């Protein structure tokens, strides 16, 4: 079964522009995938187009061969980033084709399901003026929708990542530290003491600041699900040292592209939880390998997923098939067309993704709807700097 053609779309999402692909084979079977990443979705879009030209005529059944060939041929420009997101999109689509050809859902192709209900935690539920009261109000709306865990960034709008220069140098003023704690305390009070909150830092704190804020959060009595990215992926030893100094569980992985980048974190015992992103780490094939590697270190998997709907579906299939699944991220707020770009809505009810038994991913993209919501091929002025 040969790859006859590959189409690529850049589609507007609420936070990221989504990047979708669809592979067409000479046997008439098609498969869909996603390579969404941020920032720089146009880079991923063009990488997908480049990879599409390379793959025409290749055997669509040789999933691992295609992955390895693309990785080895293209890692001259880096082992991560747009290229690996393109590989992720292609890999997901090839698994979709394999499942359809076999008449089986992907989780069955991966060895069968440990579970058919994938527990989700809510992210991107906090939109507004940033006050503690506004966070608390929106947290109640999220909980009422059936979610039993959430994530928030209490440091949003407090330092350089959200400002216009680098003068803060990964530090926080005392006022910014106070505001972050006020937000967390207001949300915890609104949700109740038994509702766990994952605390995002986006790797925008210096190591001393990250340690200090972890101690303050612990002392404040926050029910912390995990403390996310206390340092960047280029500092595995620093992450390990921070983990040793604090009493909050540490979670990293959204910027660890492939099992090769996850290995140093696991070997240094730098993470309590690993959170690979299926559209960044290499797709279904690589997320499964990362989960297996993490199992060797007794580390659970909580997929990062602030992406489009194909990412949500593909990650759910992998998480159904591994023993060390913990939680999966879900975009609580999204564009109105998230479900309309699919041939049927996402099966999410009361904070649970309910897997079906349809072959492959179980969903298809609606091409006409994708074209009604084009994403920007150029970054907004000043978007990166």
C-alpha cells in the first residue's frame, strides 16, 4: 500500500494554530494526523509539506521504518522542533491507516486497552482580567462541568514571558509572588481542599525563585497535583536538584522531544511525572516508547495536550494501551469549530474521554470545514521578540 498524496492544513485554534495532515493511499484508505506546536506553527506547516514530498510512493504499512528514516535523514537540522512535529503528524496518520486496514482501533493495534475511559484534567479555563476573584469564579465553572483536576499558571502576566523585555531575568518581585499565591489560594478555596491543582511555571523562573515559590505553595496548603517545568529542558541536572529541594511532585516533558531527550531526565530521577506531547515527541509510536521507558523508572505519564482534536484522540489511544497512565490534558475553552472540523464531536463527558471501538483513530477530518478557518502563515509583529 503506497502513499499517493498528503494534504496539509494550518487551522486557527484558540491558543495555537493547529497543523493537520491527511495521507491518501493507492488502496483508497486515508489517515489523519496532527503536528500542532507553539510558537511557530507556520514552521511546522511547512515542515509537514516538505516531509509530504519525501514520502510520496513510500509503503504506508512500514510505520516504524518511515519514522526512523525521517528522523535519521532530517535530524541534521535538529532532534526536535518543527521536523519532529511533522514526523508526529505523519506517524499518527499512518497508525490511523493501519487501524482502518486491520479493522481495529489503534489501542487494540498497540496491544489492547487497560482502560476505555481516559481521565482528563482541565487547562485553559482561566480567561479574564487575572484577578484572584476572576480565577476563582472561572474555576467553579470548570468544576461544574465534571472535571476533578485542573492546571493553572499563577505566574501569568507577572514576568518577562508575558511582558516586553527580559529585564526580570526569570525573577519575580515580592508583589508578583504575592499575586501568584493569592490566585492559587482563591482557586483552591473555590474548588475545595480535595481538588488537586497542577501548577504551571512554563520554565520562566530562575532556580532559586522556583524553589522559593514551591516552598511558599507548600506552606500555603495548596493541594498540588504537580509543579510543572521548574526549569527548562536543557537543564536536567538543575531540574533534579530542584526536585530534591522541594516537597511538591515535579512534572516535565512537553519540551522533551523523543525518548532520547526523556532519557536524561529519567536517569537523573528528575521527574515524578512525565508529560510528553504527542504532536511534538514523535507521534503515537514515540509516545508509546516514552511511556514504556518511563515505566522502567516507575514514572507515570500525563500527556501534554493544549492542541487540536486529533492530538486529543491520538493521545487517548496511547494512554488506553499503557499501564502507567495518570491524567491527560484537555483544553477546557476552545474555538467553536473544534468539533465541526471532525466528522463527529469529541466524546468528552464529565471530564472523561470515552474511547470507542471504531477502526483507526475513529474520526476523520472534514476538509471543507478546515478550509473555512485558515490559520495565519505569518507571526504577529513582535510575537517572538
